[in-house]
C-alpha cells in the first residue's frame, strides 16, 4: 500500500493530480482543499495517500494533511459512502468545520454539501460523532465569538424552518446582533409575517 508520496506536480486538475516521483507518474484524486493549497504544476508536493483497492482498479487518494486523510477513511467506513462521495464531502466543507458540524449534530450544514442528502448527513453524524470527539482538532465554534455563534444558530434555525441560507441571512440582517439566537429567530419570523 502507498501511504505517502513526495514529488513534482506534473499535472493539476480540480480533484485530480499527477505527481512525478522519480520518473513514475502517480494519478491521485484529491479534495478541493488540497488542490487549492498545493503549488502549481512543476512545484514540489508531499501528500498523505490512501490506496483504495477494487476488483477492477487501484485508486490513489491524496491529502495535504493527515486530518483530511483520517476524515476520508472514516467517511468511507460509513455504509453508502464511497471514496468519490467522501472526496466530495471534503471538497464541500473545511475539515475543522466538518468536525464541528458532526460534534454539534448539524445536519443542516452537512446537507449543504453537494451530493449529501438529509439521510446521508444523519448517517454521518450518527457514525462519526463519538469517533471525532477525541480528534486533536479545535472545533470552529471554540474560536467563534459568542455573538457570531448566536448568529449561526439563528441562521440554521431559519434554514430548518424552510428558508434558504441567503433568505435566512437577509432576514437576520436588520436584527440587533446582541440579542440571543431564539429572540433573533422570533423577530425574523415576525418581520416575515
């Protein structure tokens, strides 16, 4: 199994790289987070690798950080989530935000990832909640000021009630940010009526 590659980026496409390691080109699928953080074609790159073996193919998945690789492995361990969907999840949400959403059981945030419906999001939370709690990751909410947390909570509550994210943010725009989340939601609903 290949677990690590260091080489020169030969080709770079969204979600796919070819890395030249001493004359051998390794074709790797990568999440967009890795794609945007690595250098341009011709630059040196070091990637953690997950080797996926199937009956008809051997596929390599590359990650810039070990956390991305660990989350990928945990995601593909969930029934109904294969490597391509796991790459889509990691491409659609920051790794710290994913850990935070799972720990908070934020199904609404997970369903905003392309390809993830409500049932899949619920399965991700159910399968990963206890497993990610021990990760050496600071949840995003730990670094978010209290007023911003209240804003996010109010926005997510409106989304649960059927608002789009944009509509929810617009509804909350004119409401005093010092108010608690529940009061913001109540005032937003009153204004909409």
